[in-house]
C-alpha cells in the first residue's frame, strides 16, 4: 500500500473546525457580535484619522459604505469613532505614562485600539472591563503587528484600575488566592 492520497481525498479541502475561529486564531465573521463589528469599523476609521489625517466627517460616511457595515452596531460605532477623535488629546495624556517608547514608535493600529479601550472604559459602562480588554486584545491580534496585542494588553490592564476601579477591585475579591 502506498501513502499517496486517493483521488477523492486530494480534491477535498481540509475540514474546518466549528469553533468560530479561523486557522490563524481570529474569530470567523459569522461568530462576531454587532459590537465587535462596530469596533472593527471604528478601528478602520481611527486608523484613517491617525495615518491619513482625515476628518471624522469624511471618515464616517466612507466607513458606513463599506461591505458588512450593516451588521455592525451603528450607535456603538458612532460613539467609538466620534468620541475617540473628540477626546484623543485627553486619552493620549492618560495612556502616555504607561508607554515605554515615544508615540511616534507606536503603531497606528495599537494607538487606535488603545483609544477604543480607554473610550469604552470611560463611557461604555454596560460593557464589563474584562470584555473591553479582551475585545481590544482581539482587535490588536487581528489587525496589529505580531506582538502588538501584548503591548495593548499591558497598557489597558494598567489603566483599568484607574478607569474602572470598583469593577477591578470587585473582580480581585471574587478570585480565591492561588496556592504556592
């Protein structure tokens, strides 16, 4: 017997898992929530603002015309895009002390993801802080550089106790202490 594949198995693509993740670990489009999609579109808009210096009034209608926007939470998109641009200076001042390098060396994707995280920490109190953190890490994994998600995680984890003090403290008291 040979180890060569049979003609029928050679024609079939490999079976895909049904976990909701692609081969790279990113979430499949069908398993994304409306808010996750809103964050993705907001990230694209914030990237245009940071890199192209485009005005939010131009970015908004352009982004709404992109394929798939109809599946996003438009109100959440509006809040993230317009709120982040309006509060960019204050958010940068809050983030800067946690950076280990100048802003010029921060990827625009990671910069925009951190804006989204800070904005949600401050204004989207219906979203638990751990969900905000996880969503931002996922955005950085999917759209950012190789280890950008680790950087985003570190910065936002550092800001969470400041911006969501009661929630973070409540989480600490829920968890049992680890045994050595």
